[in-house]
C-alpha cells in the first residue's frame, strides 16, 4: 500500500537534495556538482571491482553528464576568459578519459579524473562564496485570525517575486 522503506528513504533523500539545490548559491551548486561527479565515480570503481558492468557504466555516464552538462555547459567563456577556456578543455579531457575508462575497465583513469575533480574543488573552496544569499521566489505566507477561530492565509510578496 505505501511501498517499501527503500522507496520512502529515496523520496526523502530526493526532497533533501532538491531543497539544497533551490536554496544554494551558484558557488554551492558548483560544489554540489563536483561532489556528485566524485560520488558517481567512486560508485563506478566499486561496481568495476564487483564486476557489475551495467552499474559501472551507468555511474560513469552519470559523472560524464555532471561534468559535461553541469560544469562545462555552465562556463561563461566571455566573462571567464582564459580560465574558462582552460576549464572547458579540462572538462572535455575528463569526459574523454571517463569514456576510455568505461571501455577499457580502467580504474586508474577514473582515479585520475577523481584527482582532477579534487584539485578543482579544493581551489573552488578556497575562492569562497562571494555571491549574496539567494532570495527565495516562494511567497511568504502569513496567517491572520478571523471570526470563529479560523485562520486566513495572506500571501506577502517579497521583492524577489516582483518584476521590475
């Protein structure tokens, strides 16, 4: 009737991740992408060692998508100049190495990419979050008492909700 406990735990985990994403700054989102790619690659190594080929492939593909669609596609090459161009080339290299690692079942290539992720992530942490805290686009709801003891919700529009 309610599904199993694992499905419930996964749903709870997904809500926690979504909440973290919605409340994170761009700096924090980038850290989350690095952490997600590294977690996927650590899983790929585990699956590789256990000869779980399909799961290994899914984990490597997941890491490639995080790197390519998350990190690489979010680069602003105009504003970032040479640094953004270098990161773009590095992300491309990482994706190619992961494809080779998947085809050749090469744990060393995966470890190489994990090392690169760690280095970039550490530098990103050193930079620090320099963006202002994100304003929520969700309305803040306040309640006011009515006659008869019932509450009425009133939506209060925050500045982030109002388009200029």
